[in-house]
């Protein structure tokens, strides 16, 4: 009895502690402390972008060491792994966005943020040209930002490989606006398909949802869309039940090439059960407003070109280099052989420069363009910059002490200065020992629909490949814990509960 009473008391105290901790966290979040102003004598560090790489750098950077300026057209951080869920309303887009202002306001020393697009980096002049691309323009909407140090974290744009019609007719899935557009298009296709007197062929076309690209973006979107149809669409719009169909088109012999063979087979089997058609070895060559032209290779090796009609076309064929990055590469002779982005060394310094670093999808460091890589690179740069600042501080102190030593009379006073110098030299050696960037791969995860996920996880002794409903629970908890803030976590949980209780919202805005 005594034991039970104590257990109960301890649980009660722990729960109270938990609530108090959460309350304190929310209070601190809502009431940021006074911020010091940056010291103009310090170096200006300009960071381009507010994505995974740049925000991870900003999170760990001691802002008192530099004059930090952030330039990005997006005044929020976007948790991309849950973006496919926003296309169907399983998660509301604002739940995975974190305003950059909230986050920067909590830094010890203020950081300047400009909502603008960098249009050009002038490497020689150490200047960035920026443009306000938003709807509301002031008297000045383009200007220059000088830098001493620059971090390029602008990510990548959507690859189209110059295929005609893609930009005009397809939807991409990279930004919040893309997810909103897809969500509206899905509903538009459904409502238009049941418009009075629509012909059966047209109904079939409008309800054919085609996804091009069998990488994780395409697979996750196809899974989410089929869930939407199974759980909600066919319930509220029964007329579409027989014609709604999802097709995934992939040029390679299989989907999810970065996953193990076992998980590729599992994904293809699951898609078959979900009635999603996978068309592998099929390369899209042309896109019109109503159909795609795709070339496939038959079992006899013969190539066949066919027209595939669609209502919604989602294009997820990977990354391409942004014009800003291409232009910067063209200014640096050492980048002339680089094609896929800014070639960097093991300290993420852009090759051929001394004061420019690159992180994430715009940097080529022999890793896949993933959030995992970008965030580790950002955290590494923060450590590097913090150490560099400390090194400079110690070196300045050393210089002052050396001068003092020269002026000091012989004897005890001089010895004291010498001892101080030795101590500082030891500190300097410690501070300077930052190793090169090493990526630690934690594994790959992807949602494949019908509450199943696949995971290739790096384990103590090797790799663990797993797929199914338990993996789905792991997928959910892993991504929930990785969300940017407590606020995001709470909002995502609420969205999941809301979608389970009331279904996804099928209105079009
Ligand atoms: P981004 O996060 O794309 O950020 C780029 C930033 O630069 C943005 O703020 C943008 O506004 C800004 N910018 C663009 N142009 C300019 C300019 N001219 N001037 C200034 N700023 C500019 N990876 C995983 O590891 N796991 C996942 O589960 C996963 N899921 C994904 C799901 C989807 C749908 C997508 C699209 C990607 C997913 N990824 C995932 C990949 C991951 O999102 C990217 O690798 C990651 O976002 C790269 O980070 P980044 O900082 O390089 O670029
Ligand atoms: P991707 O580059 O991984 O896959 C694109 C696919 O499109 C390729 O398999 C390619 O063969 C195919 N393709 C290209 N052109 C084609 C054409 N004309 N016709 C048919 N198929 C064509 O791109 P994705 O999925 O956008 O991912 C980009 C990056 O983001 C990757 O590094 C990926 O790992 C990462 N990511 C990771 C996720 C996760 O871990 N869950 C989720 C989403 C993205």
C-alpha cells in the first residue's frame, strides 16, 4: 500500500513537473528576452536561405561573434518531410511552417532578416544583389548587401530536363504553394469529373492522377493521394469511385532506388494492393494540357510511345541547380567542371574561394540531397564559425600579450606574462582542432500509403530494413520528434487527430 501511495505521488509530481516545464517553455517562447544589438566592428556573415541547411546553422551559431544577415524570400522554415501530407489536407500547411522571425528573436544578439531573393552574388566585390519579390513593394525593392563571409543555402529547383510542357502543365511538390495547388487541383478534378453530361472518357481522364518520378517524393505523394481517395473522397463523392486512379511513372526499372531491394519489392507489392499502378521503365518525353507522352521498353526490348491522359499531373523528378548558383559557379574558375551544384571541400568551403561556404542541396559534397545531410552540414558550419571566432579572439589576446612581454622588465613580471602566453597557446591549439565535416547517415524513411512505411535504418551492427504498420508508427514518431518546435509538434498531432475523427476536408478554396 505504502509503495502504491509513493508511486502515485511520484507520478503526480512528475506530471506536475512536465506541465510546469511545458508552461515555462511556452512562456519563454512567447516572451523573448531583450536582445543585444550586433557589434558593427565584427565581420558580416550573410546567410542565404531559410531551409534545412541555413536554419540548422542559425540554430547553433553564437550570433554575438558576427553581424549576421539572413536573406530569403521565404520568411519561415518548412518541415519538408511532412509536405506530401499537406497535399490532401491530412496535415494543414501552417502546422509544418515555423516563422523565421519567432526563431531569430530568441538569438542572444539580433540577426537582420530581409525577405528578398538574392539575384546575384558578386564574388569579387563581396556583394549580394537582392530583390523584394513580394506583392507589396516599397520605394526601394532592390538593393545590395555586402558580406565578409557568405553561406549559400538556397537549395535546388525542380528538374524538368527541358521536357516540353512540364512547367506549363504539371504541379511540383517542393514548397507550401505547390501543396496547396495540388490540394485544390485534386478537388477540382473530382468536381469537374461529375459535372453534368461529362462523357465517360473525359471522366476517366479527369480522375486519372499521374505522378512522374518514383523517388521518395513521388512515392509518398502517390500513397497519400490513394489514402485520401480510400478514406474520404469515395465516401463523400461516391460517383468517382469507379474511375479514380493513381499511376506512378518511373524511368528506371524500379521505384525508390536508394532503398534496399527487399523494401523496393515491399513498396511495389503494397502499391499493387492499394491499386496504384506503377509504370517502370517508362520515360516521359512530352507533356500537353491533357496527356503525357511516355516511352516505355517492352519485354522484347522494343520502345513504344504512348499517350497517357491525365487530370492531375505531379512532377517529382528530383533537383536542378538554381540560376543564382549557376551564375556564382561561372565566376569561379575552380567550379568550371562542376555541373550539379557548388563543389565544396571537406570544410564546406566553396572550392576556389576563401570566404564562401555552401550547405544543403546547392552544395556537392558526395552526399544525397536530403534534409538529413543539409541539417548536419548547417550544424557543422555553426561549430566551425563559433571556433573561428574563438580562435580570432585568442589570437588577438596573444598579440597583445606578446607586445606586453616585450615591454615588460626582466624577472618575475616577464615570467608571469610568458606563463599567460603559454596558457593561451594551449587554448589556441585546443580551439583550432576542428576536424572536417563527416556525415553520419541515420537511415531513410518513406511513407507508402495505407498506414505503412519503409525504413532503412543504420543500426549498431549494420543496416535494418523494415516495412509495414509498425514502421509507420516509427515514421510518425520520428518525424514528430524532428519537427522544428513544440508548437509544430502540437499542431501536427492535432491535425492527425482531426483527420482521423472528421476526415480530410474536401472543400476547394
Ligand atoms: P531548402 O530546404 O530547399 O531551403 C532553401 C532555402 O533557400 C529556402 O528558404 C528558399 O526560400 C531559399 N532560397 C531559394 N532561392 C533563394 C535565393 N535566390 N535567395 C535567397 N534565398 C533563396 N529529406 C530527408 O532527409 N527526409 C525526408 O523525409 C525528406 N522529405 C522530403 C519531402 C519533400 C516533398 C521534398 C520536396 C523534399 C524532401 N526531403 C527530405 C529533401 C529535403 O527537403 C531537402 O534535401 C532539404 O530541404 C535541403 O535543404 P536546403 O537547406 O539545401 O534547401
Ligand atoms: P529523386 O531524384 O529521388 O527521384 C526522381 C525520379 O524521377 C528518379 O527515380 C528518376 O529516374 C525519375 N525520372 C526522372 N526523369 C523522368 C522522366 N522523364 N520520366 C519518368 N521518370 C523520371 O527525386 P525526389 O523524389 O524528388 O527526391 C529529391 C531528393 O529529396 C532525394 O535526394 C530524396 O532522397 C530526398 N527526399 C527524401 C525523402 C525521404 O527520405 N522520405 C522524401 C522526399 C525526398
